[in-house]
């Protein structure tokens, strides 16, 4: 099959304390401290075959994630920006859906032809964190596209425990392809759901919500907040296209903080107070990964008992005025991933019954064979979600077509 693989040099950053476990496994705890000079390469590799309990999924849709973008972007020293655990080379792509084309021994719930979406956090299920239900904190966690081969490929191999059916969604939408494109959005929106409703314990209907960063995670948070009864939603981003998407997905107001500062008219914290009649935001989702800039504003407009859900990934340290949390009986909650907590089935169920419509998240479609140009396009931060879709007429064997070679 044809695929796009990310290759990078193993070169621990000077001063970074590499552990023996990292060296032995070739897997970095934080990729930004170990991997340099990332580049995408087209490859032709054998088609996967399912092991016991596994299925092979033909990829029909795969979203381009901001983490994929961070994996090819570098700092001044050539180190990739992505700060999560990783092992390269690896086929990128973890926001995917498709149809089951092969079933391994012992598979109980899936059959060939079923439409599925799949989790990207591959937990072991037996470590103490997993046995406590903290699957995203699994000590042996593999991440699809970063330490386990992903879906910028024609096929992907996955255990059935990570798969969730899209058959009923296809019936509702009247299209298998539409179901797969919506299904591929469950992963990024699942990260928002996990942070807001599992890790942070949810929000009360009628809450005032603010979202910093209107990439797919932030936009998913907006859609979820609207679907679950937020009174007001205010959003901030530096991209006008993403601010427009925020309004389409349910935000009441959306602003560029740079423009606000330049024009001298207001600030995010002042607008958060204004929209909430002075009360402040009951829940703030930080999906920008820019805590140095966002936390001073959040601290000034966090409602009593408010929750800050920090979802942005960054390797930087940021000062936080902890007295704000003491005085307001407020909290900051970090969250990673989407596994467990009923995240996937709940989101799929919301889509099946029309409670949550994520279609407006998709701003651009490209052939799956153009995954590399798709990642390059994502670097502009203008799209809300680039969706890679399979070409039903693409050959499955032989030399890679020209599109797979454009990197």
C-alpha cells in the first residue's frame, strides 16, 4: 500500500536528560527535545494483515491534526515543535474512519463492510493507570501516527477495542462517505469532550464559556458547549477564517486578541466580563497552547468556581497567579486524549440523533494521496479542518501514483 511516513533524526537536545528507557525503545517522552529535521516521505509498504482481535480498515477519511503540523515544524535549532511522546519513522495520521476489509481471529463485534472510526490512543489495559480508568495516562501508551503507524495510508491495522461503529450514522446521513468524514472528527472533538466533561467534570447548562484557540480542538469545544446548553460562548483566535468557523459552530462572539490590543478598544478579559454581565466565564477552554499570552487574560475573568480546561500542547513554562484559584475556589484541569470515559460512543450518539452537527468543522477537502501537501497547507492556520478523502479509483498495488510522491 502507499503511505506518507514522517522521518526525523534522533538527536537529544543539549541539556535534555534522556532516559535509558527512551534510548532502548527509541521513543521520546517529549518529541520536541529529541527529534530534529523532520521530513515527510512517500513509501510503499506491505498491506497490513489483522492479528488476533484486530481488523484492517480501509481509510476513507482522515483529518489533518495540529499535532501533525507541529511534527513537521521546527524551532530555530531544527527540533520539531510537537511535544508529545513519539517514535519515528512513523506513518502519520490519527483522525480517521473507514470500512473494515479484513477481520482477525477472535474479533467479536465487527464484520467486513462495517463502517468504523477508531481511537488514536492505544492503551495497554493492564497497567495501574489503565486499571484505574485513566487510559490516556497509560504508562505504555502508543499514539497512532506518532509511535504506531497511522492513517496517511490506504489501510490501517487496529484492535477492535479501539473501534466504534458508524453504521447508524451512515443511515442517518444517507452516505457512507459522509459518515466517515464526520466519524473522522470524533477524535479531535473527543479531546475537547474528554477535557470538558470527563477530566473537568462538565459544565452546568446556562454556563458562560470562553474558548482560546479556534483550531479543531477549540471549535469542537464550542460545538459541544452549544449542544450542552451554554448560555454564552465567546471565542478568541488570530485567524479570521477560524473566527468565522467559531461563529458557525455556535459562538456568540469571536475576536482576534491582536486586533483588540492594536486598536486599543478592549481585551479578551474585558469582553468575557461584558458578555457574562460581569460574572466571568464559568468554563474556559485553552486550546491555543499559548499560556504565556492567554493565562493573564483568563485569570482576570474567571468566574467564582470557574474551571480552566487546558488542552493546548506546548513545551514552554508559563507563570500562573495561583491566588486567583484560592480566592475564587477555581481550578485548572489538564487533559490529554480521548480514550475511555464513554467519549467516542457519546459523541457518535449525539451525531446519530442530531444533537451535534460537526459538518461545519470541515473547511477543505483533499485526496488522501495528497496528505503531504495537506499538512503543508495546514501550516497557514487558516483552515478549521482539512479532511483527506480516499480516491475510490486509486490503485492499491504497484508504483505510487504521482500524487503520493509530492512532498
